[in-house]
């Protein structure tokens, strides 16, 4: 085979028409390589970007949202038991809405989980079964509270323990597994796929170099300054090179921004919500315990410190949230002081005022989280679209370049007939 190839090469190089035919073959081969490479690299990179968004990031966000919404439900349930009213009113509506949002997030997590990951689906099944157990305990707490039985607080404690010892660890595990997969897919996109794009750029440079070499040869051999068709081919290939570089740089930067400015910050805000809502529930449980709830105040302070530390790391964007949290914290300190002085009913009234401050804070955090989630989705979708564009533009430019080059070379070759 090698001997035959060598023979063909000698025959092609023996005459000028043969040399031109050889150049036509080389240009066609390189253009075909670019066309196929653009399609393969573009589709693979677009698939990777979609996987980051629709599977890994979606599962992380959904798992964290389940945790956050259940923390919200628990805070509403605790506030209701503290009030002692038979009518749940606003708190009951908030509780129901939190459960609906949590159920939707759980469905999204199940949809985002890879079909072939049986262990992940088993964890999701355990989580799905645990949520009704939690709601059952809350309903038992409500029923006892309505009848004035002290067992209502015990059921609330049991429901909270279920969240903190079973449900939240499950959501943490799911989110952490998805985060590992996210980092792996991100590294694959920034690693092997970047290498593939680099090879595609090198192939484009090779074609560009060969076209320039061919033009120099023709200028010397045919005593003509330029071949318009081959020159146009060179311009098209240079354009393809520029497109490859721009799409690569734009996509690399976009995916990096999606991770640092979207995904990382979104997770932070979701964690802030979970900790702040759990702290809010601790405040209610501190008052429900009527003098025996100092352990709840300790956990409140621990969670509040986490919230404040996380808010401080977000800088100017979270300035309003910091102010709102500080207002809530000030009212909370009054609640604790009044309760310790034995003024329970006044402390409950103060807690109601603190709750209004907390709602304003929580709504602001939700808005910040929603903005970051939108930023993550937009950036990742933009990256995927860039790579799809490469899979479309690359082959088109390669075909145009090949057609122009073959036309120009064939003109020179026809002069020998």
C-alpha cells in the first residue's frame, strides 16, 4: 500500500497538472477534515454544556431547593404552633406553598437524575418517601395544638429531627454528588473539549498555510500575481479560523462565568435561605419551650452566624439583605430578652414583628437567588448555542473554501489541456 501511495505521489508531482491535482486533493482533504471536525467538536461541546445545565446543575439546584422549601415549611409550622391559633391563616398558606414548591423541586431532581444512576434514584426514592412522614408529623402537631395538648411541641420536635437527621442529609448528599458530576463535566469541557478545539484550530491553520504556499507556487510558476478564487478561499479559511477562536474564547469565558457568577453564588444564596429559615424555626421553638428552650437559642445563633458570614462574602449585591437581616436580628434579640424576663406574651408579639422583618429578608434572598439561577441558565445556554453555531458554520465555510479552491486550481489545470 505504501509503495502504491509513493508511486501515485511521484506521478502527481511529475507534471504541472499532476501537481495541481495533488493540491486539489490536499485542499479537499483538509477542508473535509475541518467540516467533519467542526460538526463533531461543536455537537460534543454543545452536549456537554447542556448536560452541565440540564442534569448536573439542575439536580444540585433542585436538591437544595427541596431542602430550602422544607425549611420554609418548618418555620411556618413552628410559627403557627407558637401562635396557638386553630386557624393557620397566612402561616398555613405559606406552609402549603412551601410543600408544593418542595414537591416540584423533587420532581425536577428526579427528572434531572441520569437514568443509568441507580444509586441516585434510590436516594431520591428514600427522600420521596420521607417527605410524607414529615408532613404527617406536622399534621399531628397541628391536631394536638388545636386541642391544647402539649404533645404538639413534641411532634414538631420529631418533625424537625426528621428534617435534620434524615431529609437534609439526603438532599446534601444528592447535591454533593451532583456537584462532583458538575465539576467533572466542567473539567471535561475545559480539558478534552478544549484540546479538540485546539486541534481543529491547528487543522485550520494547516489549511491556511497550505493555501498560502499554493498561491506562492502558482505566482511563481504561472507568472501571475494572484489567483482570485484561491485568494477568496484563503479569506474564507481565515474567517473560519477567526470564528473558531472567537467561539472558543467566548464559550470558555461564558462557562467560567456561569460557574463562578451563577452556580457558585446561587448555591450560596440557597444555603443562606436554608440556614435563615431554620434559625427562624429555632426562634419559634425557643418560645414554645417556655423557658426550657435555650438549646434552640444556641442553634439559632450558630445558624445566624453562618448566614451573616455568607452574606458578608457576597459584597455590595447583598447590602440590602444584610440590612434586612440586621433588622430581624435586632428584633430577635428583643424576643429573647423579653422571654428571659418572663414576659412570654409580649415576646410572642415581638416575634410576630420580627417575622415581618424576616419575610422581607427572605423575599430579597429569593430574588437574588432567582437572578443568579437565570444568569446560570442564560450563560450555559449561550455556550451551548455557540457550539451549535460552530457545528453549522464550520461545515458551510469548509465547503465554500473547498469549492472556491477547486474552482481556482481547476482553471490553472485546464490551461494544460
